[in-house]
C-alpha cells in the first residue's frame, strides 16, 4: 500500500512538473517586426523577427523581466527612448545591440556564433 502511494505521488509530481508548464505556455506569434517604439526616432528600418525561428530558445532568455507577451519597451523594462542612451540597462537600443549581454539579440548571436551581427543583416535598406 505504501509503495503504491509513493509511486502515485511521484507520478503526479512528474506530471505536474513537466505537464503544467506546457499547458501554461504562451503561443508566440510566428513572424513580426521589431520597430522603434512611438516617441523614439527610427534611424534604421524595422527588423523582421521570427518567433518560430527562435523556438528552441527559452522565452525568458529575452523576456527576462516579465510575461512573454510584454514588449521590451514596456514601462520598467527598456523604456529609455533617448537615442543617445546606449549604455543604461533601461536603454531600448542596448536591449538589442549589447554585444556583451547574452540577453540582447547581438550578444546572443555572437555567443552562439550564428545569426546576424551586422547592421544591414537585420536592418535592410528601406525599399529593398
């Protein structure tokens, strides 16, 4: 009896540990564009981004401070829209371009040695 109870509890724990995160998972959009937020001057064209192409990466690698549906420029995250601010943790620019941070696009691409790391590879010429 005791052995059966322990086995049932272990199975229930395993199902809860593995299964519940899958039920709670957010369905990320397949494709999208990353644009400068309203109020920030865009110096480059928007970046085409595929969530599907990044599916093997844990959502928290990029969405490290909140819900997976939260945008980088949300209040309290990377909400500094000053184009001259390229060094603070609040910098919207730095969230994508910091080569020293594995949480930024370029930092992750550098670490993984794959993906774009040069301006025109992410930001195509307007009209191209």
